[in-house]
C-alpha cells in the first residue's frame, strides 16, 4: 500500500477504528483515547497520509508561540521572525500559552486546521503526544530557548547562557566585589539554571564561597527583580552587586535600590542580561550581557522554513555567542556599607 494511494478508510482499517475516529485524530481533537491516538498517528506517519482536498495544503504562514507575550524581549524576537518572514513572503501568526510552558490542545487543533508551514515555540515546549500530531502532518517545529532538555532530535536555537552567567559574574569579581547576589528566572527554565550555574562557577573560580542566601529565584520580570532585590538589600550583610538574570529584573533592582536610598553604582553595582534597548535608556545605563535575540529569531525562522521545504539543515541545534556590554551601572564596591 503506497503513501500516494493510502486512504482514510484504509488507515481506519489498519488501526481497527472508525473513519470518524481517524478524522478526529487528523483534526487534533482531544476526545480520542491516548492509546488509539498514538496508534493512528503512527500509521499516518508510516504511510505518509495526506488529505487530498485543496483546503489542507500548507498555508504560507508560520506560527510564533510564546509562553507569555509581552515586553521588549518578545518584541525583539518578533522583529527577527518578521524580517525573515517578510523576505520569504510568509505570514506570521502570534499565539501565547497564558503563562503555561506547554500549548493547550486547542492550539494543536487550530494548527492542524490551519496547516502552517511550521511553528516556532519560545519558552514553550511540546509534549511527546503533541509533537507526534504535528510530525504526522509534516508540520516542523523549532524551539527558541527550550524550557527543558527537549532532546537532540528537536530543532532548537539558544545562546551560551552558562558562559553569559559566568561572564557577568567575572566582570563583578574583576571590579573587586565579593558579596555578589544573583536573581535567576524560574528554576524550571533551562536558560535560567544555566545562567545561575555560570554565576556559581565564576565565584568558585575566584576563590569565593557560594552563599545560598544570595541566590534568588525571580520570574524574568520587573516585579520579580524588585521583590528579590528588596529582600537581598535588607540583609544585615547585603550584597555590593546583583547579577539579574534579565534586563527586566534589573529594572526591578533599580527600583528597590531607589526606595532604600542606594545609589547605583556607588552603593550597588547591577548587571542585567539580554541587552534590550531599554538598557541604554535607563539611568545609569545598564551593564548587561548581550544576547543576540533578533539573530536567534532569524535563525529559528530560516530553520523552520528549511525543514518545511524538505531542506536538510547543517545543524538542528545552535547556541549563539554572548558578550558583555559594560556601561554605567557597574563599578568598584563601596569602601563601607
């Protein structure tokens, strides 16, 4: 039975289910038993089943999916995707998961109905069953900054987060700081853990003790940076420097320092991460780790389009280099606190 001739009825017969059940699987409907769905998905993939109606041809669009949309960080990524999509004559569809790390089944159903060329997921990973549904319809995905370890077979674009965390901390130890705190992002997010790991490695390399009290968990947002910075700066032996795991968290550190009457960098040095445009607008201008967000988005878009067109990419996983942007928010520690 060839891939060109297989029909939905034949798929149903091989799976031992009804034609409507196969149709539900094809449409991503959730009201199908997991074992049945897996069996049908495998047969669809094995036999390369494609619907023959014109409406199921892949649309000239790509989906860009965020865990949660908002802020300059997302705008930078959208700009990179849009630039490539426009040049390729492809439309862009934006979606968000409402703060969840995994898209809801409703999104899967929408994608299967729209049949985009592919999907780019930012801080949002698919479950194995969701991935199987898209693979069976030949809809490729690329993950930008995976939440966790998505496996070597999943195309992903990231940056050198461990090196970035180490670089930021080495900058501060090089200025003479010995009490350096870090405000990471959510612990379940891989890039956040990598940045904190780079921080701890740099402290140990400098002969400094890693103090768990100085390692705080934020949310990559201003509110998390503000909350954790207030707690850190109220310690009896407060830090002289804070490495914030994102520029937005660094802005929260700025606010906390102002409320406590601390001047940056005279009383407190601050280093961010991302190098968003706002880093050059705040006062003092923010020392930060430059993450090539726009380039990451452009590469992810080219990769998903290559996969959609059957081109074999040179690599499925890419981590881009980062570098320091030293500005006015970091300096030597105060002589007295």
